[in-house]
C-alpha cells in the first residue's frame, strides 16, 4: 500500500495543522525518511503554545509547563536543541484560595482525591473530613466502563472534597466540570485501581505506595527558558532544516482520496498529492475535512465539545508589591470568585526573575466550561476582575505597569464520560482509509506529552503499526496540573 511509503522513506506526507501535535508528527516523519509538508491555517505555528512578552519580559501566553514524568515532550525538546534550556519550576509550592484564605495545597492526594481524611485537614470543614472517613464503611460503588470523577468521588467521600479540591485541579487542566469529566481518561491510574478495591481511599493509598516504590526522581514538571512556547518554534526550525516544508496562512479546504490510492489536499490555490495525511487539527476542523471520505468519523468529531478561557498577564514593579511564597494558587468555583487560578510566574520560573529583576509577572486564568458570560466581557473588564480577585486573595493593590489578555476560544477539548469510546470509533472509521491518521489534544490527553504521543502513534499507524494507538487506548496519558494557573 502507498501508506507504507512513509515508513520506507519514499513517500510524501501532508500534515494538516501546525500545532505541537502536527509539528511532532512532521518531525517523526522526517526521522522515518518521508518528505513532509505541514499546512497551517493561521499565520503562525504552535497552536496553544504561544511565546510572548509583557513590559519587555519574555513569557508564555498559552500553556507554561509540560509533564516531565512522561518522556515524550522533554525528549522532543532535547532532540530539537533545547536541552540546555530545560528548566524545572523554581518552586512547586502552591496554595488554594478557599473559605476566605490562601491555604497550603494539600499533599497525599491523587488529583485531589485523598488517601486519608487528614490529608485535607485545613482545607475541608470538620463535617467534610468526617464524611471522608465513611468511605471505608460503604459498599462497592461500581465504575463500569467509565464514570465521572466528581460523581464517583462525591458518592464515596462527599461533595466537599470535589468542590474544594478535585474541581479546581481538574478545572485547571481541562477548564471543565469535574462532575462530567471521565475518570478513565483524566485519572486513569485511579480508575484502574478501583477495579481491585472497594474503598476509594484505599485505592489512593495503593497508588501512593506504588509511586514511592517506583522511586521516581527529578521534577514532575518542566519549563523552557524563554517559555514553553519556544518548543514548537524549535521543532519547526528542525523540520525546515531537514527539508520539511511548513506553510502558514494555508487553510485546507478539501481532503479527498485520489484515483491512485493516495490523497488530494487543497490548500488555498495549491493542490498537493500525498501518499499519507496526518490530520492534526481540533475536532471540529478535523470533522469538516473528513466529511467527504469518512462521514461517520466526522459525525463523531462534531460531538466533541470545547471550553474557552482567557489568560490575563500582569507585570508589576517588584518594589511595589510583595507576594505570598509559592508558585500561585487555585480557586474552587464553589467560592464564587471569577478567576480560577493565578500563577506567580516570576516566582515559579527562575529565568523570568533573572531576566527581569525589577519586575514581577503574574497571570490569572478566567473561564470554565459553560461560562459564556465572563468571557463575553472586554479585555479591560477581565483585567479589572483579575485585579479585584488578586487583591482579595493576596492584598495586591498596586497598579500594574502592563497587562495583556490572551483569549483561547474553544481552546480545550472536553473529556466527558465515554469519550474514550468516541475516540475509538473515530479511529476505527479512519483506519478503514489507508494513508490517513488523526492526532492531537482531542484524542489522547490535553497536555503536551499526550499531544506528542498522539502524533507519534499517528505516524506509526501510517506505516502500518497500530501498536502505539493500542498502547494509548490501554494506558491514557494523564494530564496533570502544573501547580497553579496552568
């Protein structure tokens, strides 16, 4: 089959989408000897990874960290020449702004689910702590093929655990609703452990014991000097240096099978013929492209929902303010505040402080799944509500020297209960078409390592190897929260 050509090195492959998944796919394809063209509709590469500046300081205006306990993203950064710029957070100590105060982020939990009631002492009320203790007395709660994290945890441990800790942690990753989010995909190790435990807290303690036994060392998260937004730029440079072509401002308007068994791709006034195609764009755009050749996959993709959010970046004169220690704080929605998190970027990332000793850079995040009213406000209003909440949480009353609002409309795909079966159906439909694969945040996790892993599995599939896809289905790449404001 012609799709095999991408593995043997004689094929032309078109990658649709220049986000980190598409660029990672292009990078891997070049390793396999393929000829590669990347088509990106916007005027830049990188997708949700966006480097920028404020008051002369280099910052991230999108995602700011990547999980280092998974190898894919950090390894890719090293491969494209960023090894000496990888930086762990200067501090991993975060807080919760809840019940009227900044409180230390609890330890001894798995994505907010505690192993003991004592782990959440100081965050929950006495009634909430007592409710956790009842878990050991409850009969088994079946999880079936999947279950919502919030619903399951609330049934076992009470809603206060979900509302005060699980919700802000999961909301920071997905901008979603913990009572809808799939446990199987969002907290896969917990979902697996529940198969052999009646008690939820006992399952958490088993996960913690295994983590201790594994003796994992090194930072959990990693950043890049200059911002994680440097990663897609470095991958793009590597792709171009090795002969790959990257076209921006090139929206694809047609994807059809060709008479010779390959693919015909139309982008603007250009028609490309390819042996293989990797579709690495968000679900809605992917569905539109696949409608002609894979209508069933297109219908499934049309059902994937997204959440919008905005990041508000603020720069202050260091002499004007004093911040609490740590990397920032998360905000439970139940407390009724507008922001959902704040990152003290100058404290979290040492390179920002070193490059800008007279500045303190912060950012807040605003917007969760279904929150349309707050995101309908103009930029000045979002800055005002962010400053109001920061003042309430930390006492910060100084005037910023600069502000920036970055909006990510439909930025984060939602992973509700059963999303894994939707993804399986999409890939089954796509697999019927030789030389076609899909990848990106809508399938295997929203974090950077998940997107890279998804891209590599798509490339393997083009070469006839489905092992990567099967591994992702069996062992989803968990997307963890990077401390605060991620």
